[in-house]
C-alpha cells in the first residue's frame, strides 16, 4: 500500500469526500487521485490539519492510523457540529415520530459514535420496563426500518402504532400468527408481555444501543 492509498483510507475514515479533503489541505482538485508521489508539502499540511493522524503510519504503514490518544477517543461518543447522528432532546414515548416527520426540526447536536453512526437519530427514554438493559433517562440510537413486513424476533424495537401508542420492547413470537409479543426486560409484576396485532404497527425503529446523555 502506497502513501496515497493510506491517505484515501484516512479520508474514508473521516467520512468526507476526496474533493473536500483536497480543499481542506490546500491541494488541487483530483491531486490525491492522480498523483502517485505525494509531495512533502502536502504531507506536512495533512499532518498539521489532522493532528490525530500518525506520521509513522502515513509514511510507512507501520503502527495504527491514529495516534494512541486519539485511537481511544475514536471509539467513544462525542458531541459534534458537523459529523454524526442527530440527537433530539425529546422522549420517544412522547410523540417522537412528529420530530422525524417535521423537516424543520433542528437537533440539539450531533453524536459522533462510530459504533452507532448508522442510526437515524438519538432520542430520550422514559419508563422502567426495559431495565436494566435500557434505563430511565438514557438516550437511545434508533435506526428506522423501512420494510416492516418482517421483524426478526429477539431484537429490541421502538414501535409507533396506528393509534399513536409508542413503546420500546423486545419482540417475540405470539401464539397468534397475526400478532407480535412485546416483551419487557423488567421482571417486576407490573410489567408483563403484551400482544400487538401486526396490522397495528405503523413505524418501527431498531434500537441499536443506549447510553447516558453527553
């Protein structure tokens, strides 16, 4: 792998276009794609503008792409203004689907968390039915499922029904083939399995993960 190839790998990691990257480092358009031998000046600009990048890796391919202190940060969630998934400071159970349908709604900030950057959005959770997996006050990463004709059992979903009920539960099989079983994690007596007719399901998000608010 040549230096140019490692630069392109870093560009992919940053989730920006090659054209935007070239503009950021002061290189001409298509410079990275068309130039086999990257100049010392361009390399110096790259390392100055992206201090998290390891000089050893970019020059020799040895070690890790990021400096050690940044390698740890890269796997942790951080607030961001220009990269990541939008966080809406609203409760899923309290009318969250209105946020998704309203294109004028502005997220409070973006969450850059590589593990969950495929999510559609982050939002708040209230209630105790999914504890200890999901705790009251957590925020959850949701990925909207476009085709809801088949939902694999055993996963946790955030569901909006046609009568505007919103719930977060694990889906399981029902004795009635036309229903899903909504299964809480909390084993307290006040929480029990509910049956939900499949025809009542309007919107479904897969819950990718949860964490405390940043």
